[in-house]
C-alpha cells in the first residue's frame, strides 16, 4: 500500500471514530427513566418546571389485577342507567291521523270523508288529521287540542263533550296513521335512515334491526344515542356482560342513533415491527397487546428490542400514561394477552442496542468504499 493509501485509510478510521463518539452509541440502551415532555403552559414557568416527568409503569400481574378490579367495580354512569325503563305510551302529534267512531250514530261517519281517487304513500288516510297546531275538529265537540295526549285521554275528552249532545255516547279513538314521531339511525347499519315510531314501543335493538342490523365494520362498543342535545355512549357487548338488556332502552321521538365504525377507534402500532404505522381497529371494543403485536407483523427480528415494548395512552391529553413490558420475559406473552388496549393507544417497539451503530455504519460505508476505491486506483 502506498503512503497516500495509508494516510487516506487513517483519515477514514479517524472520521468514523469521531462520528461514533459524537453520536454516543451505547449498545443495549433502554428507556428506564421517566420520559419528559415540554410544558409551555405558564408565562413565568422556569426551564426546570417546563419538563413534565411522565412515569413509566411496568406491566405485571399486580397491574393487571388492579385494572380488572377497577373495571369490575365500575358501575354504569347514572345517565346511562336512566335510559333503561318501561316504554311510554304513544302520544299523538301534528301529522298523525285519528280514527274516531261514535257507535249507533251513523250520521257522524260522514265526518271521516271518502278516500281520494288517487293516493300517494305520503297522503294521509281518511280520518281526522291533526293540524300543525295539534288540533282536530269533530262534530258537536268543536275544536279539540290533542297533541301530546294518548288515545285514551282523547277518548275521555270526546266522551265528555259529546255527552252534552248525546246520551251515554260510545266513543272509540285509535291512531290510524303514525306520521309525527320519528327517529334517525345513522352510521354503520345496512340501511340508515328514518324510522317511524308507532304504538308499538321502539327499543334500541329494534331500531337497529329495522335498519338492517350492524355492518361488518360496525363497532358495537361505540353506539351513540343523541337525545335533547346530549350524547350517550353505549357499549352493547358490555351491557350484555353486565346483565343489562339493550332492548330495555326505548327510543323517544327525535332521537338519533349513530353506530360508529371500528376504524374510528383504532390502535396504532409503531416502531420496530414488520408492519409499522399500522392502525388496528378494536374488535367490538376489545383488543389485547398480544393481538396488536401479532396483527402488526410481530417484532422485526433484525432491529427490535424485546425489552422495549411500550404502550402510550392518552397521548393527546395533559396526563399521558406510558406502560412498559419486557417481552423477553417467559411470562411476557401471558401478560400481553391480558393487557386490554384502549382506543387511540400507541404500541411502540423500540430499537435494539446495536441498531443505531449499524445504521450509522451503513451511512459511512459509501464513504469508506469510495476511499478504498481511491486507494486502489492511486496504486
């Protein structure tokens, strides 16, 4: 080798050593200290106070027992419990059509009118149509406000008024057409749209069934019931596990039911896995850490460190949580199979100890090859 080649090789080795020392590569490095995030909230906060320490909790049997105990002891929110109850009696409103019969008085039958020669599905059937003010007109009874009343109440009021004209009138009142009360079913159902409420009480499960049932992408754990501007989040499977029948939740006029998609509440798998940046949907609200790793293609055997498996929770809130699992432990998969993930969790697999060294070395290889090539050519 010439003196020029020796000097060039020495410079390359010196550059490698300087770069590696500057990168501070530590084989087998682990994140064992609490993570820190920047806190820029206060105007007068000092630099020391701006670093918020986030504790890292190890996933072990004690943690799983505590999580299971908390989940078992947690009761339904009072607002959710208040949705269960007996069905209410149907109360008429504008657009409904009443059929009113006064027995032994055929002269009143003419008040019903004759059906139109041509009819459309939206046309009201013959009867007493409740106007926009909630009133009807009936012979010898005059104007009667009926909106918000059930058929039995309307029957008693008509009997009272007709008793001034007829002796002991026999009055029958029934709703002939239900056109006022509706609910709307939206989201991951097969036929979303409006459903009419009639005298047969409509439960939550009945409304979903009338809409064709859940689609294959529906998240049964995230069904929203919107009532009077308030949204109630319902987990159908969890209600069944608690012994509460979703069919005991009866809808009211104006309710909206939205079935969310599983993709909207996914778990993110990142880091040294074979399928990084994967978004995994929860399976009806349930997904374990081991399932997430498996669906993410498992660990990358060339770069992953089994000791650096983390779950980041509430990453967008002021109080994020980080859980750590040493996957090299013999009981690691047992723990991972019992650790339930939550929507928007981030599963991160860290790098192995020599990954940084190998990557820096790969960056340097072109320069080394060029230098060696230059030495050979200069001979």
